[in-house]
């Protein structure tokens, strides 16, 4: 009778917290689950949207060529500059409210090619 290979291993450490079961590194340092950078055309698009948000507008920033950590840091900068909340979902930065002009100015100052998308 053959025994199954053990899929067990360290899943939590009191020193580092949760561990990745594949690469056996702390989840914060995991390299196996990272997604490659999305392919973009080099243009960051900023738009305003209200769909599915009960009429509340959000400013969307799409096409930024950064990984998840970079997007999170940029999102934090944009939210602080606009004085509002927001999030990063599926590679898109969402800032609550209509802050397109502020976001465009800040991104251009950081050296990105920015276009306003939508109406």
C-alpha cells in the first residue's frame, strides 16, 4: 500500500505569522503566489464611475504598471492627497468621490502619462 505524500508542514509561526504552504516562506514574503505585472500600453487612465454604488461616485485609476504593493502605496498617496477613502481591487485604484483633476495632476507630477477616460 502506497502512502500519500504529506501536504502538511508549517502553516503558522509565532515569529512570522502565516506561512505559505508552497514556498514555505512567510505570506508577506511569498514569491510563488505573486502575479506578473499586467501588460499595459503605458498610459494611465483616470475616470469617474457610479455603477453599482448607489449613485456614489468614485475615481478609478487603471493601467498603472505596478505590482500589488506598489499599487497599494500609490493608492495610499492618492487617498491622502484627495482627503478621502478608497481601495485597490483587481489592479484598479478606487478613490471615493470625484477627484479626477487632483489625481491626474498628482500622477503627472510623478511622471506617468495620464489620460482622462469617460465623460
